[in-house]
């Protein structure tokens, strides 16, 4: 990096639920001045919690890095003179209220999600209208709205051979995506969930979204700085907790990330002119991804969901592993430099599972447990506090840690990530096995990587200029 490139000594990391706590720790370990600004009152991010959940959430990273409430951090930032020496990071776009205040104070280095970014990601109907208007290569799966359970039951009874996902509009209504390839078994599962969650689903209505059986899902991402493209990559995740992609979804149990060429077929499909125009409206770092669901039966590509102006998890940890350092990742983006100096990154989620099924547990079912790590190299703990020099979990989350690795090919990256995962010392920690990541079942990361490998480099269908 040349001497003309901007570096930062001060980092303020804003979080509500802890996704970026480990990034704050990495930055501190690199010698940076770091404040972890944690939202105290979740009403500021359109959420809520009980007293015990709040206690454990606010204990996260106690004694590990310097902390203060996000509300106080904004007040203190108002008195900062040299604002250009600060990098501000907001890990989710629900933090837009704090990001907008920071922009008004004159900060310009970091990512600054806006209310519109949050709305475009959370409003399913709006997102689909965007896709219909600006994404000619992606299809929209039909969606059916309901307010009463009886209406949905009748619809499922009359439907012939369809596959659906159940999504409620209230916070308490669970998203249910049956993974079986028998239509009637899937419908039976949906009926069971509708009956059990009747009050939650009917409180604000719900949808049945047409689902592709065993889709090949992959998520391209584009990252901009002050409206100029810096890099593109693609994230391939195993979302269910169980080997072979069975069981309930946990967000990202295993993740593979690799770069995408700007003039490739995949970039043309995932990032039409609309994306570049939208980026021009944003100050600082702007990120966008749109997951693509490819139907193995005929090759049709369907829109999945957006992430507007926030990095994905656990892909961000894999991306930082592909860069020179945590601070270097953000600094390179600010300077318009592609930070991905390595070919492949892998992230593996490590879980602290309760005795009860995770969808039934309460916070008091997860106890404080000691963490015995000789090194945190390649490890990104979600749930951790320091008690008199002993690292422990808080019991706030079943997500305990993420292990990352990098390499010249996926296998090398996987091996490093799993070597790092073995260093995480938590009793009864669970993660999906390495062999499962290399598996060749229908929806495996290996099979999906074969689909995107050509698309991420090919110029097929790309018009010059």
C-alpha cells in the first residue's frame, strides 16, 4: 500500500446482536483503538427482548474490548474533531438510525446503511418489484398471501404437486422451508407448523411462497466505495445444521467465498445497471447481494432475497481471511483497492447447542461455559466474555464461533478452516464435518461451485462497453 493511501487508527463498531463483536477483537489485536458500540434498547432496531435475554446480550464481550452503548457512542462522536481519522462500521442495516446520525455529524469513512436500505431488504413485495423491473435474467416465484389458517389449509389441499415455504409477517412467526422432495410430505409439515403457530401467523398474516425442490443457491455480492465498484465475489452456503443439508436452518453452517470478475456472466445477471446507480447514492462503503436459486431441472434462475448495504455473515469473516488483515480489509476498500488477495475463503460455524432443540430453548437453558483456546487465529467468537482472565460464553446464543481459512483452491481453504475450528476449546461444541463440505450430494457446496465456476469468469452474454 502506498503512503498516500488512507489508514485508520480509530474504529467504532456498532452492533445490536453481536455479529461484529469478533471484528472489534481482531482490530484491537492489530493494535487499533476500538470501541464496541452495542445498542442498549432494541426498540432502536425494531426489535424486542426479555430481561434475561437483554442481560446476556449486553454481557457479550465484557472485558474483551472497550464497550459503550451505541446511544452514548453517537453522543461522544459529536465532539470528535478529526472525523477523517475514524472508521465507523454498522454491522446490520437495522442500525440505520445510528448511521444516519453519524453522517449528519460529518463522518464519511465506513458503511452507512439508510432507512431505505433496511426497507428494501425487509419488504418482500418491494424487493420483488425491484427484481421484476431491473433484473431481466431472474424469475420471481409465485407468492400466495393469507390471513387465516383455514384459507391456507384449503389451498394446500387443492394444490397438485407444488412445493412451498411458509413465511409469517410477525416477529413470532417462524419461517419454515421443508426440504423433502415429496410434495405431500412437505405440505404435511406446513400444515403441522400452521396449526402449532396459528396465533403468530394470523396476527399479521403470512405467505406460502412457491419453492424450487433442492435448488442450487448461490449469492453474488458487489462492494462499492463512494459509488465506485471495488470488488465482486460469490458466497455459497450450507444453511441447515445437519450434514447433507438436513435439519433446521442456522443462517450459514459452512461457507465458501471466491472472487467474481466484473465482466463475467454472473456479474451481468446479479448486478444490472440499477445496482451501480443505487451505489452512487451512498456515501462510503455500499454492499449489495441478491441470492440466486437455480432450478436443477431446467436451469431457470429465481431471485431469493436481498442484502442491502450490509455484509453477509459468515461470508464477511471468510472475506477478511482472504485479505491481509481485518483493518486492511476495510482500509483497502476505502482506498478503492480490492482487498481479496487470496483465491478462496471458507467459514465454518461452531455451535453451542442446548439440551433442548434450539427452536424450543430459552436463554436460561444455555449456561456460561469456559472457552479454552490456545490461539484465536482464524477464529471469530460470537458469544464471549472475560471473567477475571477466563474466557467464557454468555449463553446468549447457540452461535458460538466461526472458524475461517483461505487457500489457492477450496480444499486448501477448507483444511485451514477446520484446523482452526479444532482449536476452539468449548465443551460439546458442534460443527458440520469437513467431509460434508466436500460431499457430492445434490445441493452440496461442491456441486454449486461447479455451476458458478464458469459463470464467475465467463464473458458469455456480456456486451462490450
